[in-house]
């Protein structure tokens, strides 16, 4: 996966070059609806600045990560899934199904996500 932010779809969304359904924003992050949802609520929470993926995150990004989680919690509250439960997932690499090389959290909820399913 390339780390060039000039071709990054999420960077283009942040810049307003590509439309997205934005559900919440903060100074450092954006939350938007996933275009291929796997649950009734499926929102992506991304940093405004390009960070390739979770392997590129260190202690110097602690504030950024805090803001991502805070925004995810605000969205969970607004979507009515904070009390029932939700999942936050950060995929890294092709084998994990990561298709965009820009750090993002999948906020998924609105249905039973307990494991094992059934």
C-alpha cells in the first residue's frame, strides 16, 4: 500500500475534493458514513492529517488518538448505540482487509456483535 497522501481518498475527502456523508467533526478528525456498511451503524473516524496506518502511530500521536476516540464516542452517543455497545476496529494491511492507507477507525454497531456469533 502506498503512503503517498496525494493519492489518498481520505485526504481528498478532508480537502473537500470528494464528497462524503460527514456525521461529526472535530479540530483534528472527521467521522463519515462507510460506503459499504456491515451494520446499521458503520462510521469511519479519520484524522484530518495523513497517517498511513496504526503501525505509524507512536506516543507523539497520543492527543490525535484521544481525539479520534472522543469523536467516535460522540458519534456512538448520537447514533444511539453507546449504551447497547459498539465495536471500534483499525485494520492494518491487506490481510486484514485494509483498502485505504490512511489511519481510520471503523465504528460499528446497531446489531449484536458478540463473539462467537450465534
